[in-house]
C-alpha cells in the first residue's frame, strides 16, 4: 500500500428538497452571488426555482450567467469570471451537471485574478485565491460536486485539459436526486458509464490496496445492477439516489486510499474524441474502454482478470472486455465511434493523439498503441 493523504473539505448535503436551504449557506459568504447554469434544463427540473427562491428569501442579490456547454470552453469561464468581478460577487453558485460545476470551479479562481482562465488550465499561472463555490447537482456522472478537479477545453489550441487545485473544492454541495428525474435515457446511461470508468481509473492506478479496489468494484457493480434497473424505470427516485451516491463516491477520493494516483488513460482518449467531434463525455469513454483493456491484455493480465472475475465471473481478458461491451450495448451506450458519427477521420484522430501526447499516468501510450486503439475504436 502506498502512502496517501486524505483531505476533502466539501460539505455534502444529500436528499429531497435540500437545495431549499442554499440561501442560508450562501449568506455565510456575503450578499451577492453569481449563479451559473447551462442551457435551460434547470428551469424545467425545479432546481433553478428552488435555488433562486432560497437566495432571494435571504436578501441575496443574484446575477446569472447561463449557456454553459456540455463540453465547457474557457471563453465562457472568462466571461462569467469577468461578470463576477463586475458585480462584486461574494460567491459562485453552480446549478447543473459536471460541465457547469467544472466551469464554476475555474470561474471561482479566475474571478480573483486579472488574466484568462486558460493560464490556470495550461499551468502557466498558479491560483492564490478563489470565490467560495456552492453546487446544486442535477446529473449523476462526473463526481465534480465533491472534488477539486475540472476539465475545460480550448477549441483554438485543440486541447481539452483536466486541472485540479485545492481552492476548487466546493464549500457546499446539495444533492437532490429529484433533479435528475428529468435526465433522459441516453444521458442517464452516459453518466453511469462515467462513474464506472472513474472507478476503473483508480483500480488501474499506481499502488496496491485491495480494500480500495473492492470499493471501486462495488461502485461498478452498483452502477451495473441499479443502472439497468433505473434505465427501465427513469422516474424511480430511489434508483436515482443510488446512482447519484455512486457517482459521488466514484470520484471523491474514496477509491484512491492507499494509492498514489489514478491512470486516466481512458479519460484522456475520450477527451480527444469529445474535443474533435463534440460527442458526450460518457459516450467517448464507452468507446475508449474496451480498446484500452485489449491493449493492456499482455501488460496487466492479472489485474484485468481479477476485475473480470469480480464483475462478470470470467477469468480472461477478452471475456472481461465482452462483459463491458455487453453492458454498454444493453444500456444503449456506443462502443464504436461510428455509432455516433460517420464524419470521423482516422488520420485526424491519430494526429490529435500525437500532438497532445495522449497517455495514462501509469500505463503510458505510444504511437503504435494509438494505432491499435484506433483499429478497435473505429
């Protein structure tokens, strides 16, 4: 077991109607907030109304920035941060899924700076302060509600980069499964895939800790079992709650105890596919994972075989891969890029992988590996 450190200052508040108390928590930081959300789903699921009513009941002035994209871009972050500075916001409130929360995290840093958010993301400048961040989650997927990480893209430089800093931990996160009831079948499925792959990134990370691996596989089993039940009954609050909790546990640090760091190779592959073709994040992961596992068949067979035994009661790599493929197909999640777009260009993808040096932190990828991955993904 590797040495490790546990630090997570986010106060998580879980359950029905919990967001109605956000005004009292926001008042701890001041009387002016910037409210950030996406393209309007929060207006339909009740989250926006609950949050704004709670804030206004406490006399808090609300300035809104809407339109955050599902693959968030730094230009929105910069514009929102400028607005936060203009109105002298005391805090940032994110209402939405992972893309909105990721954006709000970097907004909270950039609002306290005098330069572009991309300077942080590209690691050319270091943050020294941030506005307090409060989150109301409306989609179970990324686990962003209880960690200090964000992924932002730059279409000009053709980069999609993950960035983390302790200043980006949300102060409070409100998780009401009711707000996920309106998430459609496909995005519910994509979210479940994201949770599974988060858990696998820890499982295949650096360090050996059997207990953490068992926690990771337990989260995956929960997603596979309860996920299929949920996809047959999208209005089931209890199943929505189960997946929402699994999503948070999948990336709040629990699966990394006893480990130095995760791998993130599958996520890095998926980020490039999303950047090039604007496909949903979870869909990019279900396309990348089977190919990545096949690539690792001769490199870490024992680790993959143990995973296959625990999840599918099989004892070889190909059967393990097929177990994931069968699950993805059963939940309507793609396993080939051609299922989502016919406009892909193999040479373009290969060039993108090469320029951005796509790899994992533990299991590095070469040019020959890119060729193998593309043979299997396309």
